[in-house]
C-alpha cells in the first residue's frame, strides 16, 4: 500500500464495460513522509489514474494499491486496472 493525494477526476466517454459506474480519480503518489512525489523515479511527479473504491474527494490523502491487488479492489468484479484507491487517511503522526 502507498500514500497519495487526489488531485482530480477523470472523465471518459469511451471505456471498458467493466468500468461502468466506477469513478476514476487522478492521484499523485506521495513519499513516506506524505509529500507529493515518489521515491520511485518511474512515478516521480507524474499523476496516476486510479479506480476510486471509497468515495474520496479532491485534496484527500489516500491509500492506494497497484499491480495485481488493484484488480481485486472491488468485490463485485475484477477490473482491468493498475491502481485502486482503497482508503482515506484521516490523520498521520510520527
């Protein structure tokens, strides 16, 4: 699981039928201290489209998963996705 911040909504007029009714959000991955950007150079300063399974809003700090686990984030069916939002962070402390 990774931290990130929601920065927008993705609207698509044509998409896979598996995504019908599933919101798509634009997120920025965060480093372990919660700042924008990623320790992984592949994701550094690049937004990611993620499936929203929890109903987050712009500006929320979220927990997201990637790879095979992301496809299983919704119980109803398997989604062809690389990233899924699975939690909203209420607070963080050291």
